[in-house]
């Protein structure tokens, strides 16, 4: 089946540093999503990307949909302690049609920020 | 804002009990999903529904069933709970034609 390779698995950084993580796949996706999950909570959608080459920002977060449609990256600029959590990428193969709406998730990047 | 709510945040049940997990969304989304999340295994799809009374098996449907009688509500049923069903259960919803899934806060189920 399809798999997403998300890296790095974990990051331990100093407050104020920039962060970069990415996801790659052998399959072509039509949608890329980035989520953040804090302990004991459900994933929260951060950024959604629907077009190859698309670059979208949400505050200090920037994500891009790779031109090949097989990858995506997420950058966080000037990290702060509340950025701590697990960041997941997710790719969707189906573009239109509800029953094809399943997502393939990466295994997550655990981010720790030292004040 | 889309809101997805789940009936319980924490649940403790005994082996063999029938367990109901309820999920409600308030944004008129066609699609609803149930996942379980386990350390090292990530998010795995149990069942999904793209319309009222419609359901499709996900990757790990064994030991589970679902019910969708109303558009806003999607229930996950463990017919006879077992210890290997101890997990975090996450409900999600999305519009057709758009992949963005919105998740509920999760139910941490412990089966003793």
C-alpha cells in the first residue's frame, strides 16, 4: 500500500530557531495536509494544499506542495515553546468524491522546543 | 469553525462489554471517519461513511462496527471489547471534494 516517509522523526531545538520537516511518497497525491497534535488531543489542521507548487502560510508556518506531487514540506519560523507537539503530514489520493477521501498519514515529527 | 465532538474523553471498560463511541459534527460534512491511534503505528482507519446509512471498511475493521443514522452523527461500536482495543480513538469529518479532515479531541479507551 501507499506509504509516507516523514522526517525527521524528532527534533529538539532552541526557542527562536527555524524548523523544517518533510514528507515524501512513491505515490502522487492530489492533496497534502499538515496537522499538529498535542498530548491527549486530536490532530488540528494547520495547512491544506491542493495544487502542485502551492506555497501556503499560516502565521509562522509555511508549507509547500511539491511540484512532483510526491512530497511536501513544513517550515516553522522563530519557534516558541507552544510549538511543541507532534506534526503529521497527510496525503490524499482522491480529489473529488467522498468515498475516496481517505488520508495516508506520515508517522509524525515530534518537536521539542527548549526555552 | 468546524466542531467535531466526541462523547467521552476517557473511557474504561471490561473485556466482553459492548462499547459505543459517539461522534458529532456541526458543519454538515458528508464524510465521517473513525481512526485509532497507537504508538509506533500511527493513525489507522477503522471505518468511514460518505453518506447517511452508508459505510465502508477501512484498514482495520475487525472487531468494530459503525452506525450513521443522521448526517451529523457517526457511532463506533465495539461489539465485545478486548484488551487489544485499548487505544486512542479519533473521529474526523470532511466535505466531499475537499480532503481537509477535521478531527475531534479523541477518546482514550482502556479495556481491562
